[in-house]
C-alpha cells in the first residue's frame, strides 16, 4: 500500500512539474505571439510605406516622362523658330531693293559691343562691298536733329538716312575703312571724293573725325578741313557735322534738301568754285564706306 502511495506521489509531482513547465511554455508562447504581432504590425506599416513610396515613385517617373516630353516639344519648337529666323535672316541678307534707280542689298551687320543692325550695300557706284552711311536722294527725312539722333542714326533704310556715329565708330575702329562720297549736281553731272583711311572716334572722343587718309577724286578735297574735328550739332544750322563751330561750313552734306538749286549754305553743297560758280550745290549725295586691307 505504502509503495503504491509513493508511486502516486511521484506521479503527482511530475504532473505538477509538467504543469508548471506548460505554464512557462504558454507564457513564452504568448510573449512570442505578442512579438510576432508587433512584428506583423511593423511589417504592415512598412508595407504601407513601401506602397506609398512606390506610388510616389510612379508619380515622379510620370512627371519625369512628361517633363522629357515637354522638353522635346520645346526643343522642337526652338529648332523650328531658329530655322524660321535663319530663313528670315537669309531673306534679309539676300534682299535687294531699288533706291534712286539702283539695285541695293540689305544685310544684317554684327559687331562687338553693339546690337546687330541693318545696313544697305550699294555695289553700283564704286564697286562691290560699299555700306551706305549717308543718303540724300529724295528729301524724305529732315536732317535737323539733335546730337542723340546723330549718334543713334535716323531715317529710312531705303530712302534718306544717317547710319549713326556709334555704328560708324564701331565699324571703323574694328577694321580699316575707306570713304567714298558720290555727288550729283543740278546738271546731273557726277563727282566723287575718295579717302583711303576713314576713322570716327568714340563717344569719349566726341566722335572725332580722326583720319581721312589720302584723297582721290574730282570733287575736291573738301572734307580735309573737318579732319581731327569733333562732331556736333550747330545751333545756327541745326544739322550735325564735323567742325561747324567756325561759322559757315566748308561743305554741308547734312543740310536741307531741294530738287531745285538753292544757293544757300543751309542747303547741300560741297565747297566752293569746283563746278559751281559759287557753292558747289548738290542735288543728290551718298557717303559710302568699305572695309580695306591695310
């Protein structure tokens, strides 16, 4: 009987130990389940973040694709505009016009430190390559202007006009130029004066006529008196020229225009006694410049 009780007690003890062990394992399992739940929640949160980031990535990729498409469209538009500008430039560069019965060409001139500007080339009077700096052929423009107008230039490129002192300075300071003055008198006889080294000074130099060079021609060396003189607008005559300070000018190519002879120093003339009885009156005149190798 005692032996049976002892066996029964041992069995109960083992059961108790096993029960305790089960409780411990249950507790550990519960802890693991809690951790697993926490990890699962963390994974769910991370999955949500990943899904959010993937959505943002797709949106960014879509924006990049759209930006690339827009850039391609803009590049195509720019290329088309550049082509149109090139075509227009070519049309301008190749454009010819009729001025005073002579064919002239219009071209774009580009120089350092100044905006591109339109010039007229006259290849009929003295050969190819001559830029018109002054034209008086129809009286369409009043040359009684202020100094700023003479600096900037004025008039109509296809009619009477003045190129501008700033442009003349930029042209003649960058490369050696010669000057050709083409004159038609009231008997429709032509005369010319040609100078082989024409330089106009800067604004700080008061656009001085720094050089004329050697003279050639049959009109007379009437510009020589203006050499080394500053350009200004004389209050008395109201038109601009080099050296009108001393009173009556030796020549006046920016004076008043008339289709009939007017023997007055306010009107166009080129010195005295060369072809006229008094002043050498001018019906038409053009001043041309051309680059010249040194």
